């Protein structure tokens, strides 16, 4: 593509006459065209030319802040946009841009304040209403978020993004059918809107419509959250066809829990005649290297061996035509090192005797650097001090399986060996030495269930799609039991039920 030169900011004058200098607005218009076309370097250069002509050109400062934001330089962006606001504090779009940067930086209160200022200056501003709703939704305020989206739809009734976001807010409030209707409306208005298609995929999977859900889930690669993780291999993506003698690369794409859940599909791929190699996150390498029917497991970041076909791990259910009835649910499909398990059992018997041994996980990965991930973790995690009602039960000894996240207060009496856990293989051996695991929705729950251990899952009100709607069991893991919040944020009801059921268990 032809690059734009600095000469694009000059006019052609009559021969023999000196060309007049361009006005600040003319250069700004040219910079805007470059910016819109994605030529950030050229746009930045021209915006700075504007400032050389007119040092208090607020629009150019705001646009330079936008470019800094696009490049991931949040502090620089905030400084530049703040300078624009200092010149023209009545410009609603400046406050809107600042709010978006603050939101992405993980400063929700400041972002909300900026969006509210923008709305005070321009009350009928649908883009800001939508953005404000998104921040409120991530802060577990779905009713207020829904109100913002509805106001945006009153102003722009055919706004597909607002419909898609309203659907998410309705999901959080426990209205899955109304949410699905919103997703359908968004897609009717904009069939190629990735977020709406992805949201509909999640809704289909949650209701158990796996065939349609997995097909729709391929839209995830077009969403802003996933495009940067897409692997552009020259080899074709496997679509489930028999391919005797060819080598298939299965590569992990999301979190540890996703890899632990979907690595089971390797055997099904191998059954179609493929030689399977698998790329996984390094902390999972030792645990997964002995997966049945996998020829080789490599850690992400290592040089990949030769392969003919590839498949992202969460595309395997689509490639293999998984339905609710055909989920490969047999466990255990993962196994801990037998020598490590024997050593842990002996060690625990010497310290806690015959008391029931229960592993406990209260928080997921905080992912503070990712606004969406941090919001999810706030929904699924429990402050550890709230677990005291469980820890007082007689005849039981609780063990922390919490690797990251908030530490438990010393007075809770948990035994904590997690400093010794160097990877998931180490944790697997400790888990097998326990009698059961009680965990929020995080990787250790998947690990324990894949090992065939009894797992009680402490689940949020609006569950992840994989736990389905209205179920206490899981077709993915036969040893898993779900304890779900009856109302958003109501962990007390969950813990009361768990304490009651623990009290009714026979002691070993």
C-alpha cells in the first residue's frame, strides 16, 4: 500500500509563485483522513503540524491521545486528552474518549465520571450511553447498565451494538430468553456484528444447543478480545475430516481451565487417523504430556514440529460435531504422577490422620490488566474470610489450593502447601491425595474433575455457558456438583447449603 508523504499537507500553487501555508484546519482534515485510514504514523505527524501552527488546537491533542490509546500507551493518552479538555472542557467527545481510555486502563470509577460529564454536556449521546452501560455491567450493576442501553435505543432504535449489550445485561439479571431475543435482534440488524454473534453462541451453548452453539462460536475470532490471539498458520484448519497419516496441531487458545476441559478431544481426533501434537501453556506441559493418543505435547513458545493441519482447542467440539448427548464425559482422562500421589497421601496421613481432607479454592485469576477478565473474576470469586462457616465443621481438615489471588486470613486454620506447587502436575498429585475439592469456577475445578475427584462448584448467579442453565450436574464432569447463587452476589446462600451438605456427609 502506498505510504503518504509529508507533501500531502501542501497545496499546488501557480507556477512561479510561492505556495501559501496551509491553515491548521486544512492540515487537521488531512490528518483525520490518514487517521481514519489507519495510517497512525502519518496522522500523528500531521496532528503535530497542526499544533505547530496553532498550539492550543484541542481537537489535535485529543486525536493524538486517541492514537496513543490505540497503541496501548494509556498514561500518555490520558495526558494528551486531559490537555485537550483543559482547553475546551465543554467538548463532550473529549470526555467520552477519556472515559474509554480510563475504562480500558482498569479505572472504572474515573471512567464513569468522564462518561457522566459527557452526557451532561450532550444528553442524547448514544455512544456514550452504550460505553457507560459497558462499564456499569463490568461493575456488576446490570440494572443500571440495561437502563443506559435502553436510553441509547430510544435515541437510535436500530442500534445493533446496544441490543447486543442489552442482551448481556439481561443475562446478568437472570433473563436468558429476553437476552436471546436481543441477540437475535442485533444480528437481524447487523448479521456480521462479531460481538452479537459471539453473545448468541454463548446463549445457545448455555441452553444446551451445542450443534448451533459451536458453529456460532467460531465468530469469537472476529471479536476485539480474541483477534489478537488468532494463529495465522499457512496450514488449513481441520474441520473434522478423516485424514489418515496426517499430523494435526491442536493449540490451546484461552485459559488453563479451557485447556484442561478440552484436551480430552485429542483422542477423538486421533481416532480419525491423525497423528496428534498439542501445544499448551507451559504450566500444563508436564501434566498433559502423557495424554492418551497424543504423539507429542509442546509448551507454547517452543518451536513447533511439522504439521499438516491445525485446530484451536475450542474449535474441536465444532469439528467433531459435539451435541449435548455426545459430550465425551468419561473421567478420569487426566492422571497424576503415582509416586507423587503416594508421597502426598503418606504425608497428609501423618499430619491430619483420618480427618476428611478437603481442598478449597475461593478466587480465580484476578487478571487486573484485562478489564473484562477482572470483571468476570469479581463475579466468581469469594472473599476468603466468608468461608469461616465451612471451616468450623468438625472432623474435616481444609487445604488451600489457591495459587494466586487474595490470601486467606491466618486464623482460618487452612493448611497451605501451594508454595510447593511448581506446575499443574504438582497440584494434581495433591488433589488426588484429598477426598474432595470445593472451588469457585476456576482451573482447579476443571483439574480436580478431570482427575475424577468429587468437586463441589461454587457458581455465580449468571453462570458460564459450560455449566448450562438450571442444572446441578455437569455432562462434562460426572463427579461435579453445582451450587449456584439464587440471586446475584448471594454467596451466603451458597455457603449455607454447602455447609449443610458437608455436615451430612459421612466422615472417613
